[in-house]
């Protein structure tokens, strides 16, 4: 038992930290339910149950290994892309839409889960473009060509290729094939991404006064953005101080990533996550909906849950590769 836990390395403290935070958050939320109206209370409880399901799924995948993480992310990306295409291209026939989504997931997450090489990250977008352009050209029907290709390409790059970078994070080479460290960096990415969303929301509700883009996202304020930026940066530094994770580099010996570098990565996550959130918000405003779907009770659709991650994953992997 002790040997098995030692092999998991930094995954263990991260897991206990996440579960402890969830337990504390659950107690706080349950304590505040009494003052709410019944509809709002039901919504909060549904949201809480959904969050527990998401957290336990990610933790279980992390403890199983990189392939499980890739499968979970691939399912999330496929569902999010399906929601996006239903919103933006309702005329896309379901059977063709599902088949094309399967192709996109295969060319993005297949290499991400199985091949630790950056070359395949460049190939995936080319294969996606080819799968859109060639059939349209062969159909000899130029009507709405840019709309169809543009919408589908946008969704595939952001929601599949972007999120696949989180899976690529777990297949990067490390000294002695240190799987635990790769998975730990993945968990750090997820924690900082979701933490930043929470920090920005809490600070914005508490002291937010100056709206950033009121027509795109009425609740986003400069105070919330800056509060999330500061808190996410500090949390990133504190996590690295405790975990002392090594860089994702194929070196015989490597020192832990400096805390200052970890804080810079945290700041990059805060900014890119904010942009990712606004990006999907703009899509929803454009098509006139509040949520991508009602798949996740109390939260909305899958596309609402992975909006920030679609930007933070590639930015974090790029930053980790260049700065460490």
C-alpha cells in the first residue's frame, strides 16, 4: 500500500487537497441554503451534485493514468463540440455531425493519448481542415461555404484541439518516465483553471463595479478579473512551493520549476481562462442562448464547463515547455 502511494507521488496531496476543498465548499453551500427560495435552493443542490461528479471523475482518471485522462477529456470535448454545432449549425444532419465529431476526436486525442510528440499537434488541424474542405468542394455547392467550414473549423480547433493539449500534458517525456509528475501538472492545470473561474466570480460579486464587456458577459468586471489574476498567481506559487514539481523536459537531471515561473504560469492561466470564458460567452450571445445545453444540472452545458480550459490548456502547455 505504501509503495503504491509513493509511486503516485504528488498526485496524493493534490487529491486530498481537492477533496478537502470540495468538502469545505459543500459545508459552506449547505449552510447557506436555508435563506434561499426553493427554486434557487434546488438549483444550488443540483450544481453541487454536478461538481462532485466532475471532481470524482477527474480524480479517478488521474489515479488510473494518462489513458483514462485522455478518454475523459475526449468525451468532454466531443460533447462540447456537439453542443456547439447544434447551436451554430442546426442544419448539420445528426448522423453526419456525429461522424465528423468522431473523426475530429480521433485525430486530436488519438495522438495526444498515444504519441508524445509535438509534430502531431501540427498535423491535427490540417486533417480537420481537409475533412471539411474536400467534401464541400466535391459537392459542387458553394452556397454558405464559408459559414459551414468556418463554424465547424472554429469549434473543432477550440473545443477539440485546444482541450487535447491537456491530454498531451500527460504524455510529455520526463526523466525515468515519471508518469506521476505529468499527471500532477495536469491536475495543476485543472485546479488553476477552475480556481480562477471561482476567484473571478467571487471577487466580482463582492466588489465588482466596473464591467468589462457588458453586452458579451454582463457579470464580468475589472475587479473580478484582477482579483482572479492575483489569487490564481499566488495559488500557483503556493502549490509549487509545496509540490516542487519538475519541468516537462527529457533531461537526466532536473531541478524543480522555480516558484516565480509557476506564478507566471498561474498568471497566464488567469488571463487565457478569462479570454476562453468570454470567447464562448460571445458565441452564446450571438446565437441567443444563455447556456450551451442543460446537460449538467445547475451548471449548463459541457461547452459552458470547458470554455476556459479550451484556452488555458494550450497556453499552459506552451508556457511549461518554453519556460522550464
